[in-house]
C-alpha cells in the first residue's frame, strides 16, 4: 500500500466541492492522510476543480512569483513560494489523478490572502486608547493613524505591533514599545488584546496604576514595565512566566496569589517601595529561577519553604529590612544558585559549609549584616565565583588561604 502524507496549513471550516467527491474515487491501494491544523476561514469555491478532458490538460498551475504575491508582509511572499514548491513537487509524484486534483485544490486555498485581514474592533480600540493615553504624537517612533478611517488602518504595520500569521485570523501577538517615550497611563482596554503574548513597555515615562484588566490576558507570557514611574500595588491578577516591574514606585505587599501562577520563572520587582514580608507561598513556583526584590522595604525572614525552589538561580533581596538566619535548606537544596545578594539587611548566624552545594555560584554579597563565625574554606572552591563581598559583619578567624 502506498501511503501519502501531506501536512497542510490554513484550511479548516471548508466547503468541499461536490464535483470533486463525485469524480474522485480513490483506489484502495492508496491511502492519503491529511493533517489539518490551525486553519480557519477559507472556503472551497464552487467548480474550482473541474474534471479534465484528458491527463495532458492537468498542467502546472500558473503561480505568480513570490515578489508579486507580496502584499503586506514578508510572510506572504514566503508562503507564495511554498505554495509553488508544494505544487511542483506534487505534480512530479507518482500518485493518481484524483489525488492530485484534490491536493492541488487544497494547496491553492492555502494562498487565500482574504483570510483574516483585519484585527477586531476591540483590539483596534485598545491600540488607539494606548496611543492617546500615552501621548502617542510625541513618541520617538509614532503611529500614522488615519482617525477618519479608524477601523481601516493597517495596524499590524505600525511600529512595535506584531500580529499573527496573515493566513489565519489576525490578532495582536506582541506589543514592543520599550524606550519609545510613552508618557501617560495604561488604559484598561489593553485587557481586550486577549491573544497578546508579549507586552514590552519598559524604559518610558508611564505612571498611574497597573490595570488589573491585564490579568485577562491569558496567553501573555512576558510583561515588561521596568524603569517607569508606575504607582499603586501589584495586581494579584498578574501572573506571567516573565514579570518585570523593577525601578518603579510600586507599593503595598507582594501578592501571595502569584503563587497560583505556576509558570512564573522570573519575578523582578526590585527598586520599588514594596513592604511586608516575603510570601512563603512563592515556594509553590517550582519553575522560579530569578527572584529580584532588592531595594524595597521588606521585613521578616527568608521563608524556609524557599528551599523547595530547586530551579532558583538568582535571589537578590539586598537593601531591605530582613532579619533572621539564612535557612540551611536554601544552601542544601538550591544547587543551581548563581547570584545570592542579601547585603545591607539584619541577617545573623554563620555561613555554613553547606554553601559548597552552590557549585555554580558567580556572585555572593552578604555584606553589611550581622553574620558571625569563620569564613568556610569551601567558598574558595567555586570555579565561577567573580564577586565575593563579606565586609561589615562580625566574622572572625583567618581568611582561607585559597582566597589570597
């Protein structure tokens, strides 16, 4: 049995031509499997495929060069070439005529440029609101919006707006407007960009609060708002794999509800005005690699539960008002630790030999605390150690000769 497999894109919810099903009866010895996925809004056109009078009538379809197919994106030109290539290979394959007819029909429909030309009005409204609320006319790179024909703008061509594949329903996938002189507040309508995966608005002059509606962005992977002047508390609704909120004016406590967002691998909220304690619930974030909370007003201790963060590589809580001892399980379990900064707090206790479990350690800053005892010689064995700061403590004994 001959088995032909064709992996196709951009065809679903199709209306099949009745003539094709009547004319084409596939022989039993040929098994043709079609993998159809992520394919919407195309239609089979009546009589698109007609029965040829003879095999010689089935000639290579005339497909315009990729350059002429290009309309609004490089992706369209690329796909035009792919369609031509698929057709050229198909006509050379030793398969029966009816199979060729059916597959030619399907491949031609992949080049349907009518599929999903425009964003939804909700998405366009959200982009327009963002432009107006952040003084878009004075951005470094602005948008040339035709306000008289608002919904006819080609939003996907604007600076920083990245949309989905034009051969499927079009939606905004990413907004990248960092360092673009945005000055103002974030509109709640951003929560209507429900297919958004990345939102980058760092290094601007944004102020006001973070809209809780951003919690509606269920597909969002990364939120970057660092180096602005955002105020208010961190919304409990936020929970993305990469959450960067450093260097703002955020206050309040760290929401323990973030612990339910198990996909978080980086939580960066340094250089704000956060208060309260370190939530023990963050130990539920088993994928957490980076926790940066230095330069705030945090109190209390480092929870012993943080020893469960086996992927933790970067823990920086310096310049707060934390106290107590460093949990021993943190030394023993977090073996991927590369940066550990707890300087300028009120920690006490000794530096245990168990620190030798941090074989990947690159930066260690425990200065300006109340640590006592001797410096364990194990510290000198770290091959990657570049920064070692232990000053202004109550340490005694002699320096390990390996450090000299």
